C-alpha cells in the first residue's frame, strides 16, 4: 500500500474545513498546530485556504501522560499562543493521530490557558489505532497499519510521508 500525497490531502482538507466552519457559523477561528508535524500541516493548510490568520503552536511534552516514563524530549520548545483561548473557536491541527494521547495532552494544555468555545480537531492522517475516544473532525486519510509500522511526516517543505518498520529498525 502506497502512502497518500500530503499536498493532495491538504487541498481536500482545506475544502472540508471551510465547509465545517461555515456549517457551525465559525467566522474567526484560532488555528493551533501541535509541534512539530502539526505546525507544518497547519502552515500548509492555512496557505491552501489562502488565510493570513495567526498560527499558535503547542509543544505538549510536559502534558503527556508518558512524560515520567520517557523523560523530556531534547527538542522541547515553549508553546506560543498569540491570541486568547478563553471563549474562542479553536482549530487544533496535528499530523498523525494514533493513540489519541498527544491530542489529549494538547487539550489539557489549552484548558490551562482558558476555556475555548469549541475545538475542531484536524489531522492529516488517522491511523485508526485509538486508545482514547478521540476522532478528528477533518481528516486527510485513514490508514490501518500493522502493529510494527508507523508513518512519519517529513517537512516542513515539501511535506512527505514515510513508512517506518519498527521491527527492521530495532534489528539494526
């Protein structure tokens, strides 16, 4: 099975997101990308939507439930939200939804900044491997992978998807 083209997915996602926001009468959403792949997807999505909206970024490292097990990633960056969260309609963007734990961490962090009016979840890929009841409102593609496979987004420009085999990688 070949992986989809991210540029084609983002074009379709832009159309779907515009329709979703219009249906919900959301005129001025606040866009937030989850570091780092979600930020790349958010930038491409805003460009495809011809939007000049400000983009917030979240690094959810401190909010992950596996932080005590895995420790701190060496490339942790501070979150940057150039707008209020309280009462705003947020569009939360990530690259790959797998277990749902990154999105849960992002929601926890966002609620520390305030209570949004709504959160729309946008993901480039849903790997259909959820451990939590979290599903995107807008998704580029849904893939089912073997337990030993992962997909990684390469970027920021051009965006590309790479299949990774954890079995062969661990035998190196």
